[in-house]
């Protein structure tokens, strides 16, 4: 396979503390953001309709988004263009689907040739959303625990395994904090993106650990070989996710745009965590720690 032109990093210039300081600082800031959000709003990340409950209307109207904003007694939670001309998805926290539909029909102008403004409706109860939230969070926990168990089975040593788990944990926490800052809600779709991120992040960490612990050659030769392969894999995925996010934004597909953005941020964090945090722990283990 081809590789990006990745220059060799002179890791000997930096101590283990220097390498670990930056990713640990990012992790601390991300945890602080999630803690503040939880203290203020009751959840570490804003919940979308899938988890919080509410109503979604797909409307076709000649009116502007600002007119849609004022057409209802309740202020919409979000208004998204679907990419089709004059078609919008309008979300509310209210579960009163019939009242919202009536208000849309009374206050918005339909397209020429259409009798109705509202084309589709869907509603999620708060209790069902809470159950879906618990199931989704359980899925993330199970995936993370499963990854941790497999990691311990692969390497059978404490420090290398903890290095992978800590890096993967940071790869999840940083995108969650970014979701708060970018106002991206937690939905079933974004949960799927986080689950994908666990797989992406562990790949590069296992690659690095395997090169250093199980292949011949010096520590830094093995490190640079792993970097050439791992960085190529990660940057290729980042470019794909960025293209998907931009294309989805242009076409008005907010879910795919959110997933692409989350994965791009998570993969960028993975580069930092793998080749600074994970590497610093491996180097300590190889040269200063006690091999078991």
C-alpha cells in the first residue's frame, strides 16, 4: 500500500512526561466540559429527539425558515433543510403531534399544487426515549468493555493494555466534549458514530503496540514503521469523513454531517493519543517499567 510522506519524529528529544502532557491536558479539558454540561443541563451531552422525546414534522412550504420559526405556539427545537427545494424537517420537544400539524397547516403556505403543508410526522414519547437512551449507552459500555477484554487477552500485560484503553477512552471523551461545543445532540445516529470510533481508534493503538512489543528491531525503528502505516490509515479515514461531512452539509443531511464531523474529530484525537499518550506509556514500559 502507499504511504503519506510521514517524517520520522525524533522522540528522543522529548521525555515521557512531555509526550503525555498534551493529550492528558485535552482529556482533562474535555472531562471538565462534560462535567459542567452535566451540572447545568442534567446530561453531559444534549439529547436529541431519539432520547429526549418530541415530534418531528416534514413540511413543504413556500415560506422562509424565519416564518416557520414563528408559525407555531411552541418554538421549534431545530429547523433543517432536507436538500430538496422548500422542504424542511422541524423538530419540537412537545409530543402533541396533532396540534403542531394543525398549526403548520393553518400558518404556512403550501407549495403550488399541494393541498397539505405537512408531508410526514413522527413522535417519540419521553419514556420511550429514556429507554432508548439506556439501551444506547449500554451498547457503548458493552463495546468498550469488550474492547478492553480483548486488549488484555491480546497483550496479557498491564501497561500496554492500559495504554490502549486510556487512549480509546480519550478518543471517545474528546468528541463528546466537541459535540457540546458544536451543539450536536446525542441521537441513535451519533451513537453509531461513537461505536465506529471505538473500532477506528483501537486499530491504530493495537498496530503500534504490536510493532513495538512483538516485532524485531529497535524501539524507534518499530515506532516509525507503525507510524507510517497507522498515520496513513487514519488520515485516509479522516479525509473520507471530512468529505462525507461537507457533502452531507451541502445536501442538508444533518445526521450524516454530524457523524462525519464526530469521526473526523475523534480520529484527529486518535492521532494525538496514539502517538503521544500511548507511545509514552509504551516507552516507559520498555525502558523504565518492570516487564512481566
